């Protein structure tokens, strides 16, 4: 009977460590280690969740029983593998029929595994993908460009635009890609998302408030960064009055920890704001994020549902970063994205004059300097 090859704890830890570092996309890690992206995401989250208990945890009886049950499941999976191999050898379909069975949009079984199950080579799959014109990364890059220009476009308009440009796509796939990218049209609409009932929501505190000093209001958000292979998520903390980017982080998944890390860095370096504003995303309503603000005595403000423009200064930052940096580049990997974005944020803070700031730089306004611009922009 065939047995399922299990990944060692050292292997999982190595992959999870690289995923947490966020220098490679899930797609790149999947190709590097030949492990499905969903599994890498799970290992990463398990590693993050278990850090606090790693030095004190002891197995309970329930956990030992669970391991026995898991071993039994592995045996059953091994038997299923034997049966699938037998079925694959005896099904009467040709190579072309097998290629037609490939499903590039089905993420639960990656293309490498689909090829193994169908008994065809991976090069055949790549040829089939090119012939179908089904390049999700290119499509998502184009979607991000259109969305940045027209953030009020929903999936229907995006679908029409992509079809008119020659992409073979439908509304169902556009909705799926939008979910992966973490984007939605900004106009008010009922029940655009289901809130986490375990997370407290806070009122919007900034209506008609005059923003006239640094550290009065900070805010944050997450945006999508396209690359040659896969994508990353970018979060940043910004001071509203000066537009100064206080901290930023890249991640290959939208977990809470990279948002909390960015917030902690901003607090450590620059003190604390009077008010901190976010949207109602799960990362920002989490106990880890709001708890950190509450322990610092910071008032928490949250945008109304479907009102992304309540956080207008971060939305403007994303637009600037995309047009002046991201869309002009074609990042090969996470390391390159990190280095290029680091250079850009240094330029943005210290050298780029803002018309809304009287052509001073964010750094000059934040530190109340009179020189306006350090160097030549």
C-alpha cells in the first residue's frame, strides 16, 4: 500500500520562516519547495499562532489522540493514492483529452498535482496555459491598474474592460481575483462583507475635524503589489497632517501580524497619535491591533461601511506609490520589491515636495523644518 510522504517539522519550519519574512510570494515559495500555496499559508499561520506557546507547550491527551487520528487519516490517504494511481492507468482517455481536464482556476489542487493525477508532463500544462491565454498574474496586474484609476468600479465593469482588451474571463473569475487582491468598489452598498462578530467596531471620529498638527491622526490600510511571479501585500502607517510614512511592511498573505508589526514600529519610533483611523477590515478590528492602540491610550476611529474615502490620505498614498513606483517597475521577486519600495519611501518622505503641503516634503512638515525640501527632487 502506498504511503503519503509527510513533510518533516524542520522542512515546515524552514518554509514557514521564509513565508513570514515575506521576501518571496506564495507563488515563488510554492515553486521553490513544490508545496501548494494553501499549505504554505497554513504553515505560516500555524507558526505565527504558536510562537507564544512554543517554549511551554506540552501535549495534552486530546492532542495525542488527535495525532493518532491524523496517522490513521494518512493511512487512508495513502490507500486513496493507490486507488487513484490504478484508476489513472486504466481510464481510456488520450493526452489531448487529459490536457482539456486541467483547471487553472482550481486552487485546491495546483497544476503540478493535476498533471500528476492525469499522467501528463508539467511542460504540457504550461503550453496549455499559454494557449488558453489564462495568465492570472497579468490579469490581476491590469485589474489593479484599472482599480487604482477608478476605485468605484465593481466586478461587472472590470469584467467588461478586461473582455474588451481581449482577456478570456468572466464575472465569477473577476470576483475571485478581487477577493484574492483584497479590493472592492468603494461606493456605499449593503452587506459588502460579513463582519467578524468577535471583533468590536468603533465609530468614525473624524467627521468635520480640522487636521492641523502632526501626531493628531494616523491611519493605515493594505494594498496589492503585483510582481512577475505572484504578488505581495503592502501596509503602511501615515501621519495625516504631514503625509509622512511612519512605517511599512510587505507580506505574502493578509494576516494580522504584519499590520501589527508596522503599527508597533511606528509607535516605537514616533510616540503615539491622538486618534488612529482604519477601515473595518479583519486585520484592523482584531484584538491584537486594537488592543495595542488601547494600551497606549489612543482613540480608535473606523471608516463607515463602504466608505473607503474616509481614509482618503492613505488612498492617495496608494495611488501615488502605484503610479510613481510600482507600475513603472516589474519586480522580479520579493527582495527586489522590498529594496525598490524602501528607496521610494525614502524619496517620498525626504525629497518629494507635495503641492498640498506648500511644496514642502512630508519629512520637513513632520519635523517642523523650514527648509522645505532636503536635496533636489
